[in-house]
C-alpha cells in the first residue's frame, strides 16, 4: 500500500493547528500562574542576583531551596506582612542568553484561583435560586387558573364585606388604625420570603472584579519588587 501524502505536503504545519495551543496546560494555568522575566544588570552574576532576592524568602512560613541557578520556594500560613504572601510557591531561574543573563520566574497563587472560581460558584447559586423559584411558582394549568379565579372572587367578597363594616367609634376616637383588608395581607410578605438571586450576582461581580484587578496588579507588583531588589545598591 502506498503511503498517503504527509501533512507537510498538504500544507499543514504546526502553526496551522491553533487548537493544540488552546488545549495546552499553559492555556489554563495562566489563571493562577504568573510568569515573567527580568534582565540582570551588566556584570551581575547569579550568586549576586540570588543574594539580593534572598531576603524575600526569609519570611514566616517560607521554605526555600537553591540549586545552581535555580531557586524553588514554598509558602504555608504566610503572614500578611509578607510582600509575597499572595503566592504559595514558585521557581526562579537565571538563564544565560546572547543579551546577557535573565531572571525568569514562575509563581503560583491559590488566592487568584479562588477569586476566579468564586464568581462561577455564585452564578451557579443564582441559577439554582431561579430554578427553585420557578419550581415552586404557581402553576399555569387550567385547574390552577380556575382555583386562582375562585380565590380572587372570595377575596373580593371579603373586601366588600370589610368595607361595609363601620369602625368602632371608640377605636376611631382613640386613633386606632383601620383594620387591614384581607385581600391586602400577606401579598408583600410572600414576595419577601422568596429567595432572590440578586445577592449571588452581587458577590459574583465583586469576586470577578477582585480577580481582574488582582491578576493584573500582582503581575506588575512582583515584577517591580524583583526589579527593585536586583537593582538596589
């Protein structure tokens, strides 16, 4: 059997398969992973760079391990005063290139992951609330409509009877409020007792805003912090 033409012969290349990038772990892990790089100062060695960054990893709940040009750290129960408290771990590596040595870092944050997932959770709660309200809402069948019409007639009769009943003169003289009509009692209370999805939507919006701001801000803050340490005199 003759082999068919190869993908390259058909004009297919790796760049023509964008779905492969969409399915890669990095496409998903960017949610709570922060990656970046910084060029070291001219003449700065790996030892000098790590010595300048070392104080950041001498914090409560932080463990570190350095091997050659790589530093790995983990954080547990980190203090709020820790400038890197939002991160739970990561790897810093110094690579040598044509333009000089470069610090590359890869950090992870469960806080960012939580802020990303929280809106999805609250949106799910909102949908459950709506489904429950629809499930327990009055039916629209012919029998339900007939029952509702009968109930409305009874309320009208009760309202007319109440309107014809005069108020006691003594109660009226003492300023007592007029008795409420049976048809008006309980309508507002029933609506108030129904669960509403509004709080869930509010919390979803809050956490979504926290994630967007935090994802952008923490990326810039950690890069600025590393840069300040590396270039400090």
